[in-house]
């Protein structure tokens, strides 16, 4: 794994990408501390295809309806706590 500083990474970026394409990982450091890693993309990664879940679910008509007060209060931290009976 090659380690380079930020200046070298900026000036040699194309060369570093060629190394990554060949399977090597590159560490980028600032003041000697590693801040990033460039790694080869995983196989099969690519653009997402739209519509792959078509017909598998439906959005309900009340999807954007206001939340009930009880649930809304729970989201904003206004939940009444029940006392535990020992």
C-alpha cells in the first residue's frame, strides 16, 4: 500500500489512479497522519437501475398525512413516561 502526502496526491493524481486500477490501495496523509484511502471499486458497482422494485410495493394514499399527536410528541421528546410499579 502506497502512502503519499496531499501535495503529491494532487500533483500525481492520474498516476495514483492507474495504480488503483491495477488493484493497489493508496493512503493519503496530511502532516504524516493518514486522512483518506483510495481503493479499487468493487466489481458490480455502478449506476443504479431505476424501476427494479416496480410492482413490489405501493405507497399508501395517506403517505404524507400529518402524524398523530402521540407519535409526533414521541419524535420531539414529549413522551409521558409511565411509572414502574414494583
